[in-house]
C-alpha cells in the first residue's frame, strides 16, 4: 500500500505527460543538518519523486523518446514553468542527494 506524506502532492497531467510536485525547500532544510539521514525516504527530492511516480504507476519512467522529459516538475512555493530546465534541475538535485550522506542508497568505494 502506498502512503503519500504531506508535502508531496500530485499535479494535473495530460494523457502523455506525468507531472510531479516537489517540496525542494523541505528537502534542503532536512539536508542542512549533516547528521540527518533519510532512512525512511520522506524528506529528499529523490524520495518525493519516487513517491509521486509510484502514485502514477511509474508512468514517468516509461518513455520511448530522447526528446521528451520523463515528467514535468513543479517546485512547491517557487514560481516556475517547466520547459525542460526544472526537470534537469530535479535530476541534478537527485544525483547530488545520491552522492551525499542524506540518502543512504549508495556507499563510497575506493575505486
């Protein structure tokens, strides 16, 4: 059973595009404290995208075109329009979280 938490909400979508709302400020506030580790996947941008896409039955991960973004992004509390830049920003934030200690999915190795 999928449980959506406050701060993660769905945005309207058309028949071909998935839209997700991300509370980036919530994720940045949580990551400010170096001791915080998001073991329950509730606070990071990565976990918010994951929950949104699960709610949409992972539709945003099933695309057959290099010219199309996987999903449209809306940053909650920020004035913005996604024409590709917000999607790239979202992916960049997710990658940064994967490299940081806040999201314990990958571990550093000597290689």
